[in-house]
C-alpha cells in the first residue's frame, strides 16, 4: 500500500525556501528581544510601565 502524500518539509528547509523567494525581511532577533532597551532617551521599560494610567492596566 503506497501513499501519494509528500513527506513533510523540514522547518529549516521551508524557511530557506521562503527567504530565497521573498527575501529575509524579518530578522531572527530584534532590539525588543534584547536587554538593550535603555535607548529610549535613557528610560527603561519600568519607567514606561509606571506611566500607564490606572484605567489601562
């Protein structure tokens, strides 16, 4: 008994194929993923969280 279903494509192959077709427009890691968040005029994430009005949090 044989099936005509293709074998699943590995994730790394799919990413390589899509990057070749559409370009690699999205980097694997962005500045938001790192701890270098102090770039916003010296204010860290804690400062921004403290500025959220009570009705938004």
